[in-house]
C-alpha cells in the first residue's frame, strides 16, 4: 500500500507527482490491464480498439484491431524478458507487418519505460526500483527498470502534480530503414482514477516529440476506457 511519507527523500517534482497519482493506501502493484481506443496513423488515420497488459520492469502484450471495413488489421506487439515482436495481419489472416530481432527488442524496452510512467505510476516509487533526479520546478527524470536495463524518462507536471508531458530517447526508424536514437514521447490531455491510482487516459504520442518535427512524427492518439490495477 502506498504511504505518502515514502516520498519524503525524493525531489519535489517526484513528491508532487506521486502524491497526485497515488491515493494513500493505493495498491503498489506492478501490473495494469488497459482497455483502449483511438486512432493510429498508418498511411492515413484509422480507428483502433485494443487491450494491453503491462507489467512494469518486465514487459507488455498489446492486442488490437485497426482500420475500417473491409480493410481491417488484427495483431499486436509483445515485449517480454528482453525480447520484442510485432505481428499484424489483414483480417487476422494475411501477414502485413512482422518484425523481431535486436532493433525491435531495443525499441520495445523504451516503449515499456515511457508507458510505465504514463500508466503505472505506482512503479515510480523507490521501493519498485525507480530513481529520480529533479530538473526544474515542473520537470524531473525518472530512471525505471525495463527488461534487462534501466532507462530514463523525462516527465513534466502541471501545478496540481498531474502528468502533462513525457519523453525518452528511443531506438527506432521513423524514417524507414534508418535506425537511430530519436526523441519519443507524448502529451497528456486527460486523467482518470482507477482503484486509487490516477493515470493518463487521453493523449497523443509520436517521434520527435517536443521538437519542430512533432506533428510529422505523431502516429498514435489514445483514450483509456478502463483500467484494472494489480
């Protein structure tokens, strides 16, 4: 159970964020089950519905259906024990996108880290292995376990301690075929509380977040319709 006094030795931004996100007595469990909907950019923006299980520090499984009939894609992303994979199929049958290997593993680890900050704030406590460094009155860097490594996520909060912006460096190829480290992140537009834990429930995500290329890199707009902690 979360106790506010366990944040005493953390930077001010961390204290404000955790006090806003976690009610006293909230369960400090590493896993969340999310029901999601929104839009994803393929060639054009198309609707999606998905379900994700995320365990902080370990991995995630995301299953989704995207598109408009008659062109509908089914599949998902997985990252577990340091290994990532991607598999989407037209109508759930014909392979369209399949990927795995070191580049996917490395990229998926960063996704786990940044999604932990957005959707599993109870994992950002010291007892769960998170380490904090304050930057300014509204910004901090939190280092979180992600598979077999630890990765930095920069968070920005508003005056009430709620998360409004987050970024990390992520390995990927937003320009196809050219893998490199790029700024990756998102902005938070709404929050909701589930079982004493307040998480980001609406936002926008993409490459080059916070740079002049942000609009070019945006590819994911989500709404969390339900969340179960534990």
